[in-house]
């Protein structure tokens, strides 16, 4: 038994995992499910206005407090973006419209990594950028509820 332990301890690197077809199928299934869900949601948001149809979830934070969270108006913003009305989308949720390209980049990066094993560059992964994003989102949530900034409310 000591020989087995010493053999394991002598190895400088752990063994590389063996790529299997099962892992490839799991990754592709995950990508396909994500793409399918995204397409279904895009079709729903394109054809049904969240302001008029109650099938879309309401903001629990807004229902409880009466205040707008940073995500309030996001569903309506997506609806207007899908119709090409960027001005209306900005009016409902400016931070979502500004952050959407970064979210799409992240999904593409994740999909490419799972599907092809390649990575796209990640320009904003430094912890300073992440903290700045958190602070900006919180500040947006606070400022849009202040009396002088009603134009940021949906």
C-alpha cells in the first residue's frame, strides 16, 4: 500500500482527463437547450408585449416595496429591442440595453468553449471590473428611485 501511495505522490502532474463522446454530447446538449430556450423567449417577447400580457413574471421586489430594482423594465426593454426601438428600450431599462452586448459575448464565449474547446478573449475579467459592474448596477437601482431621476424609471 505504501508503494501505491508513493507512486501517486511522485507524479508531478495529475493525469489528464480522457475526452469522451459522453462529455461532448453533454456540452452540445447544454448549448442546444440554451439556444432553444433563448429562441423561444425571443419569440415570446417579440410577439407578446410584457406590459399587456400577464404570462410574464412580475418583479417581486417592486410588488413588495413599490421601488424599481435594476432589472425592472427589462422585459419591456427586450420587447422593444426585438422590434428595433432602441430609444424605447433605453427608456424602460438603460442598463440592460448597455450591458446586453456583454451578456451576448459571454454566452458566445461559453458556447464556443463547450462546443469547440476554444476560448474567446475575456477583456473584463479583472476583479476591479467586476466590482465596478456591481457598483454601477446598485447605483442604477438606487438612482432610478430618486425623485429627480424619474426618467430612469420604467
